[in-house]
C-alpha cells in the first residue's frame, strides 16, 4: 500500500528517498476558516468497508431510498460586516502521512483534503500494485476536480511513497512477492524502509493516518474462513496499524496525533462482512485503547479511531454489498441522509488538531448515528408506530 510521486505541478519526482535539501514546500497551505467556498469533496477509499453478499443474502432485495444531498460545513460562513469568531482547525506547520490512498474516491483521500484545507503538508503511502495507476491519474489531471479545496485552490501532495504495510522489513518479504511484476520498479516499500525514507526526506511528521484494510476471504462467513484468510485479514487490517505507529513514533513530534478507520461490524453483526474482517476491526479498536496509553505515555502522541458509516467507494460498489448497507442506513439512522466522505475527513481534521488535545483512546462514530440504533425501524413490525420516516 504505497505510491511514488509524479513529476509536474502535482507531485515531486518519484524517488525512494530525497535529501532534506531537496524537499519541496507545499505550494498551497490553506487555513480552513479563511474562505467559505463550497468544496467538491471526494469520497471514501478505505477498505474498512469491504463487504460481499453471502448466499443467504441473495434473496434480500434493497429498495432505493430517496434523500436530499446537502453540504455540512465545518464552520459557519462569515458575514461581510462581522469578523469570524469561531474556533479554527489550524494545522499550519504540521506534516501528515496518510497510509492507504490509492485513488480520489476513498476516506483516505477525503482525510488528506481536510488536513490540507487546515494547512497541513500532505505525504501519502500507496499500495505498490496500485502505484502506477494512481500516479498516471494524477499526472493526467484525472483527480484535479476532486483536489479542489474550500478556497478554490488544489490540494498539493508533497510526496507519494510506495508502501505495503503487510511487511515490516525486507526480510519479511517472500520471494514470490519480491519477484512479482506488480512490484517491479519500486523499492523501499516495507514499513521499516518507508519510515526511514520519510525521516531522511522530511525529518519528522505530526499526524499519522491509517486508511487501509484487506480481507482475502471477506466474502466467506466466519465459519467458512480459513486460518490463513483470518490471519491475513488481521495482518493487513489491524497489525499494519501497530507496525506503522511503532516505526513512525520515533519521528513523530510530541503533541502529534494518529487516526485509523474502523467499522461498526467490530461490535455488531453485519452479515456479509466476513473472512475475519469484523474480528480485525474489533482488534483495531482494542489496539487503539492500548496504543493510546503506550504512545501517550512514551511519546505524547494521541491515538483515536473513526467508525465510519457505509459509503459508495469504487471498491465497495464493485462488490455490490454497499448499496444495501447505504439503503439500510438511510432508512434507520437518526439522521436520514447519505454520509459524505467530507464528513469523515472533517472529523479526522478535528481529531488531528489541538482542539481535541484531551481526546485519545476513543472510537468516534461518524455514521449519522446508526451505531446508536438497537432495531431497524424499517421493519414491518414497527409499521403502526408513529416513527418519522421523511425529513
């Protein structure tokens, strides 16, 4: 899970490591409260919502639910004759590394945009096999529209690193992966090598975001999941966070913040979210609490996770399960609207900012309140109750 930067106005040249004398200053540092233009934000990319229909779900039909899209602003607009008096999310002078950005349609991308809008410098790590496509799309301007920040400028990514967070060091890489053509041309992509390159290039970071997950047997019920499939889900989806934080902590500045992405399947039954992925998310949330204690005591770094609701990412749409989950959320969540990736990005910006300086070890739900529901109110059982159904 990593990427390398591209030449041109979008990114710096792709190289395994760059000396500090050559690092490129981000051309646009935007204070999120400076302007009030609407952003054309992009959506979720985290594989934390990998899902798949199981045989027992094939007979379930999902009826589309009508809703109105609207923009939720992080700040109220200023009036022409009254100065702004709100609290700013100000990350100017901070450097963020977002692990798990492979396109412009995921939570990782949305988080990067929110952090950039608040003034942070952006570094990203992209899974090695996805590197060329991501790099080509950036170079051709395919992501230009989704790079637009609230003030109308484009998000700048200082550097993209090739990354595969499943492997801690070169010694862990099996021969079949090392010789795989999808990894050809890329180097220094294990976690240890990645952090060494970031340290050489920039010295330190302030914010670490874990926005990646994978479950090779996610389409299988837990009772049909193999040991290898189960352990692979935990390795890619939860231990990868421990490894990244372990290696990045020595170069994270005190007062820094680390954020991961989880899913409600960690604590509720979501049929179709199999292959050990629910177990991996439960482990991630447990690890968040333990890591918050250890990283807080040893490095003064806060550790939190965002439990994000379902979103139509490209990966999720390809599987097909996501539409059913979104329809269910629209019918049953306290807020009857479709979740936007921008809302998850804004929550991440808050958790990375000094405004949340006393928040650590927390699971923050950004799901329109669906986590609070104990029943599905769209059930025929409740048809005679006076339950508001339309806003």
